[in-house]
């Protein structure tokens, strides 16, 4: 999956929490979010806030689908509420390879 395909896919599945997201789809999307947020922040903090608000749901959805791809529930995103360790665990899970079968 290419950078453009990933962005298109994530916006087309704006609030779709079912299914799976491949590793490239997830990481290209995260790169887009990082770069676009950085660019919006350079223009205006208000624009950056609006962009973050507009992309919150697709970010949650693609992360849920990525967790489904490795055989975990999307609710595991809540682990980021544990300071520092939560982010490390979530990133570790997101870099894992896809599982052949999953219940999601």
C-alpha cells in the first residue's frame, strides 16, 4: 500500500472499526497525521486543533483495525492511559507482523 492509498483508505473508512489494517496502511497514515499536524501548526494553532479534531476518529479507527490485525481488541488502545509504558506497548504491538487468523 502506498502513501496516497493509505490516506484514501483511512478517510474512506472514517469511522469503520471493523476489519483489519495492514502495517503499511497504519504507518503511512501515522506519517500523514504527523506531517499534516506539523504543517497545520506552522500555519496556525487553531488550524492544528481543528485538524486534530477532524482526524481523531479515523486515527482511532485505523488503530483499532491494526490491533485487530495482530489479534487484539481495539479496546487495548486505552493502554496509552498508563504513562509512558502504555505508549511503548502500543507502538510495540503496532510494529508486529499480521496474524494469519484473528477473531475480529
